[in-house]
C-alpha cells in the first residue's frame, strides 16, 4: 500500500512539473465578454482538495468553494487537484442573489484526461463548450490534452446558492483552474407596436371630441 501511495505521488509530481508549465493562466477570453458578473469566484492555484478561499472574488462577501468528492484525488506540487486512483468528481458552489434572472457560468482548465462534457447547475444539465484544446498525445495509457471549456445556463432564476457538479470519465484528470460567474440578464422594457400607437391616438382623439361636445351643451 505504501508503494502505491509513493508511486501515485511521484507520478502526480512528475505530471504536474512537465505538463503544467502554463498553469494558472487562461489561454482564452472569458465567455461572458464585457459583462461584469454580480457574483464571481476564481481559483488559479488550489490550496487543498476542499478549497473555500478563491483567488479572486469580485463581489464583496461572495462565498465559494471547490471540493473533490471521490476521495481519489490529491493536491499536486503545482497547486492542481489531480485524480490518480479513479475518475474525479467535483462540486463547486457560489453564493447567489435574492431576485432577478442570470446567465450562470462554470469555466475550467484541465490537463490530462479530458473532462466529461456534461455538468449540472442545481441539478440542471448543460453541455460544455470547448474553447481550447492542445493535444498532448498519450500519457499514462490514455489520450490527454490541455483544455479550457465552459458551461452556460441561461435565464436562471435567482438562488441563494449555485451548486455545480462536474466529473472526469477516468483517472488522471488534473484540475488547473476554475471560474464561477453569475451575470445579470438585462431587463428589457417592451416597446409598443405601431398598432398600439394608432389605437392610443384614436382614443385620445375620441376623448377630445367628446369633451368638445360636452362643452357645447347648454347648461
């Protein structure tokens, strides 16, 4: 058992040292563009497999976490969460809002085994959008790559807590970065159709006509 643990640690350290030269740096633009999230948290270097201290929290008082729940992962020397013993299972949380509609994003960067393409937000599934993929060939018996991808849930009703779940289909996925964002959906004021303006003008005209008639009636 001791030999297996030492081997896992050695492989993880070697993998992190060679593959994570660009860790903690996003290679692509954020998927929400110029919009400013009302809730946001970002991890570039993890300090544990249950990290509740994001490196960036845009909103004062925002609480967030990233937790590996399979029990088969450990922290690498480069600050990544690495799943050696089996598939990774991760849960991330972000504090939310009391009202409104939001576009909610989960963004991750990984190295090694490719991430599963499906993630959930409060139990609702979404498919990933791949932003960056650099093939690294065959490592530890499987095809690997450095990836950046995100999931988006549109027009989500406000919630006190957003809970994200995502996984890897096999061992040897190393989680490099995570970003969680909730962007307010603009409130659109309906613009009356031309027909509505016509009816309004007709109504005003009738009111004026009736007023004039009433004014002409003898007392």
